C-alpha cells in the first residue's frame, strides 16, 4: 500500500482525487468487514484528513488500522484507529439494570466487577479489577443481525411475563437477576445510540440501554453474586448518585450511562 507521501501533494482540482481516495480506503475496509467512512476529514478545516491505509492488525473482535494522514497543521503523519469487527462483536452496549423493591419503593442499580487487562498499567495497589455498569455487544455496523431483529421485536412487544428471551440479548452476565421467580421487567428502553466511546482513536459507537425491573423476591435478588469472573453487586440508586466514585464507577462509559440515567429519571435538575 502507498505510504501516502506523494498523495499529500494536493492538485488544483481535488474532487476526483478525494473521491478515489475515499473509495480506495472504503474498498479495503469493506473487504475486512469494517465500517466504512462517509468522509475522510479535511485538514484545511483544522481536521485530521485520512489519506491511505498502511497496515492492519486484527483478531476476531477488533482491527487496529494504521492510516497515513494529513495533520491539522498540513504536515504528513500517521494515525491509528481501532475498529470493532463485524459479526461476533461489533457495537458496544452499556446496559443499565435498575431494580425496584415495591415494598419500600427503593431503587437499586446492578454493577459488575471484572478484570480488565488494559488496567494492568495502574498501580498494583489499585489493581486491574474494575467496577462497571455491565457492557455487552449487540448490532453490527454493516447490516442488521439476528440480534437486531429480535431486539426490534422485543421493543415493539409488551413486557413478557417470562423475560429471558428479550433480556438475554443484552444482559449477558446479569441474567441471574432476570429469573421470573425473582423479578419482572417493567420497562426496556434505548436511552441513547451512536454514543462514541472514544472519539480520539476508536470507531466504537455505544448504545445505552435501560432495563427496569420490579423485585418479586427481594431476598433472592439481593443474594445474587454472579460468577468468579463477573461479580454482581446491587447499589442503592440514591447512594450511587451521592457517591459514584466511592463505588469505583469511574470509567467513561459507566459515567456516561449513569448521566443518561439521571437525565431519564429527572434526577438532574438545573
């Protein structure tokens, strides 16, 4: 593949060149089953402008793509983007599980604790175990999948007395909470879509989902602990509003999801 240096010399008429450049990059992305670009940026508008693909490293979940680019100051450079792979895992979902005790009208938020290798760079005293709003995967970035179609059906339907089939699409390790003997789904809602996880070096666009449940058997619900790799904990919503940091929910997608939840529940007021 071209390093892009020669391409950085901009001719008098750019329309055809820019079109070919975009088509060439998208052809390669399409072959890799990665999401395509509707535009490539323009350094004259103080943006990064992607020019060519130099190298791709990938596994079945992600692809790291190295681009030649024109930096906002007009000089040539290199830019890396992480793409989610089409098929098995393509679009991230943050799933808020809010459970209400009907006797006390108290709300609880389910969080999960899991090991994140990316946090091994932290001080060992802090460790790489992270409390999070649970995250799953749903849609592909290219076309509707079976999961998308089932979600669309579930969102149109009335709450099902046996919620397993619709919740399992999104709630993964939280499914122990969805036992129909323990809880009942009252609301499922897509709070936000196409929320960028990291606009700097990632193409991952998150969906933020809310599932509200009523406790049928509070004792059984509060006894849920999850697995050794995904530990589940229920935190009173009021406590979480007052002291999110104390409970370790400091990652950007948990914070973002909680902000959408506070807005949805009218907890945030100006």
